[in-house]
């Protein structure tokens, strides 16, 4: 494999759902001695706290959806500018292939790859294909997916599809929670994961529901992710209720919390649901109502259907979460049943599958 074939560019959107799989992929490829560069927008930088060994280029882009005429014209100009810059970056780096991880800021980089005839792989980890990836289907050499149940791909592109699993942290595969909520553990230890788009909402809504649980003497400890400006308020609130709590903000080391809990409440981003399931942690999934094409609800339905989790829509939180926690407290076998179902699921082969796809793409391109 020559020097060119050792270089890979990963283009990602700026939200956690796109950036974290990109980070995991880059870490894996670096360990395989590839020369990896990540291209994202400014939004994505906050997720790369430990990036000493990563090459990151910022190319800001825009979306043309749901905008008035002036903003639409401005967005088109920004996209054209990001496309030209992407072409220059790819031409200079001459990568063997480009990985598109979804998101509108990845779109110009992927189009630039097509223009320069660089092999393009796109990755989709939700249950419904994202808008950017949907428009890239005609240009991609391969479409790597996490679930066979993925919807939104036309039959004309079915031959490009390959199921690889979820690109999650390798540490997850060597971790499995052994915390059970049973007669020997009367404390319900709840991990609240707000992520990038729910910390504020969960910080406002869930404490009131936990108060209801405390009022009927359900013993619990809360580990809650929130925004920094919510820290003092939440600590004070739980202290007044005599609810033991540990409040934290964005963390690169969630495994520390995974090892302490027997239940999680989370948004329904694909990566987090996969991490919890692979870690054997029962969870209650609360989809983000504003997610594109309602993809988080589709993710949550899949996990509930397979009995890996519970599902409560945000509009039903006040009515249903309290009742569900009461039910779990009354029948402690419910969470054990979920853990048993989760043990049938695994993404352990994901990186082996990726390596095979990369090898095949590069080999075919060399022959061509």
C-alpha cells in the first residue's frame, strides 16, 4: 500500500451524533497506521477535547432547509464556498478515500470527493437515512449502515449497502454492566444523559418527576448530565429532597458512570443507544421531538420493539415516567429481563467489518 493509500479523510457534521462516530473511526484508523484527517465545522470542535493525535480541518457550511429567500441565497453562497475549499483540501491531501459521516457540513466534502474521483463511503447509524446521506447516495461507492432495518434508501442503491454495525468506542466492547436492580440493591441508580441537545430540557423536567418518586419513598441516586449553568440549581434541588446526586457536564468518560447505575434515561441518538445496549444497561429512551425526519423516534421504536429498552415520548414524560419508575420499583425483574435481551445484541465486529470494506474499496480503485 503506497503513501497515498494510507491517507483517509473523514467528513462529519457538527453534532454529537455525527462527530462521536467520526472520532471513534479516526482513532481506529490511526491505530491501523492510516494518516487520518477529520473535516468538520466549528460546532464539532467541542467534541474533540482530546485531539492531540488528530488532524482537524474546519470547513463551515450551511443548510438550505426552512429558510427565507435572503437566508437561502446566503446559505447557497456559503455552500459553494465550502465546496471550493473542500476541493482544494482534497486535491492537496490526495486521500485514498473519503468517509462521509452525515450532516450538512459533510456534504460539500463528499461532493468534492466525487468531483475529484476519490472513492466515497457514507455511513448511516440511524434507522432512517439522513438528508445529507440521502442526497449523496448516487455518488457513494459504498453505504455502510448500522441496521438492516434502515429505511429511506431506494432500491436502485441497494447494491451499495453493507451492514457493519454501530461505530462506538472500543472500550464499550470490553465493558458490561453487572449492576442489577433487585432485592439485594434497593437503590434505583439512574443515569440521566442529556447529550448535546437535551441537557437543558432534562434538567428542567426530570427533577420534578424524581420528586414524585421520592415522595412515595422510592430510594434513588441520580447521576445527571446537565449544562454548567444548571449545576448549582440541581444540586440544591436534590439536596432539599434528600436525594443523593452526582451532577456532571459533558464527559469523555461515561464508562465511569455506566459502572455505577442500573438504569439510564437518554435521548435516542443511535450511538448512545448502541453504547448502552452493548454495555448491558437498561434504559428509557426519550426521542428528541425536533430530530430530522423524526429519526430519533424511529431509533427508539426499534430498541423498544426488540425489548432492549423502554420508550416515552417527551410530550408524555409528565404522565408516564413517574408511573414507569413506580412499576420498575414494584417489579425489580423488569430491568433484569431487559438486560437478558440486550445480551443478544453486539456491535463487536464493527471495526473488522470496516477494515474489510476499506481494503476492498482501495483494491478496486487501484485496479481501476
